[in-house]
C-alpha cells in the first residue's frame, strides 16, 4: 500500500504496513463487530486537506476521518480514492478501512497556526465521518471541539445515525461558530436499500436523525441522492421521499441524480448487470457521455420534482420562510448549480461576509473528557 501520505514513520525502512511501531503506531486489526473488515490504524501528518484549485465546491478545506467506508454503498463516488492506497475501488473500499489515530492532536496543531484563517471546513465529502467505525474510535467529538474552540466554521454530511450521539455537542458548537449539517438519503424500498447500501442505517432512521438535529435548533439540509434512473425516479417514490423529508423538519432539500465516476461506475455496473439486467442498456445510453446524466434527463427529473417540492413546502422561497432557514433557500431542482447544497447543509455566513476571527480557547479549557492523552484517534 501507499502509506507515505498517512504515516509518520515512512523513513524507517524496517517497518512494513501492518507492523506496529512506537513512532508510527501502524497496525491492522480485525474486530468482531465488523466481520470481514480490516481496520488499518495509522498516524497522520496532516488533518486538513486543501481542496484542489478550480474545484466548484463552496469550501477550501476538508477533513476525512476515514478512508474506505463500511456503508458499502455500491454507487459511492469516492471509491476511486482507495486506489491511491494501492487498494481496489470495489471490495477493498468496503472492507479495508484506514483510520488516522492521531487526527485530533494533529488538527489542533494545524488550527493553532497563525496562518490559519478559520475558513469553512467540510466533513463527509469523501467518506462518511459517522460510518460504523466511528462508534469504536470516537474521533468526531474531538474534531468538533477542535474546530469550535479555534473559531472555525464547519459542515457535516452523513448517512450515519451515529451522529445523534453528537447532536448536543453540535448544538454547543453552534454558539461559537457557524455550523451546517446535511443528511443523505434516497432509497425507500427496503430490498433495494439492503442490496445497494447494506451498511447504511434504514431511511426511517436517518429521518429520525433529521428530526433530532432540527429539534436541537440546528439546521439540517437533506440530499435526496442519488436518484437512480429506472429504480427510484418514479413520481410516487419521489413524492413519498420528499413528503417524509418535509415532515422530518428539513430546512432544505436538493435532488441529485446518480453520478457514475470511475471506480463507482465499474462496481455499480456489475451490480446492475447482476440485479437488474434489463436496465443495462438504458444506463449505457444515459451515461455514454461520462459520469453525469445528460441535460435531457436532468430536465425531465426537474419537471417531475418541481411540483413535488412546491407541494411539500420545500421549494425555494417557502423553505426559507416556513422552516426558518433565513434568506433564500436552494430550489433543489436537479441541474441547478445554485442548489448544489440544500439550505442548512452549509454554515451560514455571518454579517460582514466572513466568520469573525475569535481568540482560540486555551489548551486547558479546550480539552474535553474525550480528549484524554493516549486514546486512539482515527482519520
């Protein structure tokens, strides 16, 4: 594997991946609660990842607590990132999980640098920070505290109901910094859910997470994603999904059709040929131009979605007024670039257009009971 970007002991030629060391603390473990999976515990050099220049995402930095994902979503767009570790984008992505054990310590050092400008940091843009491994390693409480203590605005996107554990902590953090929170869901048929995203909590459980977040006074945008052509794009499916999202109190919603990037494309295509062979030809036609559906499909889906958004009070203006999102909420219509992130999923911009600089708390006041020295901290 390419561990160079993950480990601190890469200068020691005597150490191999999977072998522990006092400096690198690199080991691979298998635990009963995750049968068939291997957790690779490593030390990281950095916690903040700079977004490549030219990216259209509305943030410049990310944190990835884990590489690989126990959610095992067949369609996951992040699968190809595992190939940088000399692992494959298919089964390895689902079962070989990289964990940065010293993440919180490194993050605090980076956030304390005079050069850090307290820019928006996004979590959950690659693999889910609240996947099941988080229940074992408990990295996110330390990450949230570090960001809030330093005055850094942040956002979280997840499918993992483990996030309910940290709702009180997020509600506390929002008093210090702007916070955005997003939940991703789309598949309502339980059989299809079990086949396509076997490690993900049930959709109803994720709706309960939306309700828990909004009940705590936090914003929560929902990504109805991905919409799968021929599988989840029926009017009745979209109507049921959007109605449930509205009932859960979401501050906004964005509908996103399936993307098939390299890595995900091959893995999903194999699943489709095995489970729904009659749709193979349609998908080849739809995705013949690349990772995205053509404009014609986006327009068709937008025409179908728009009246449903209006019916459930999730269209642009009403979402902001009725649900208290403030300002103009995203319309949620597929293909609308301004609707890439639903209202509530990004931290609000405070008056003046930027997050005001604040003096970081001292180390003594910043350390919480979950930050005890010597505890393992993952990616």
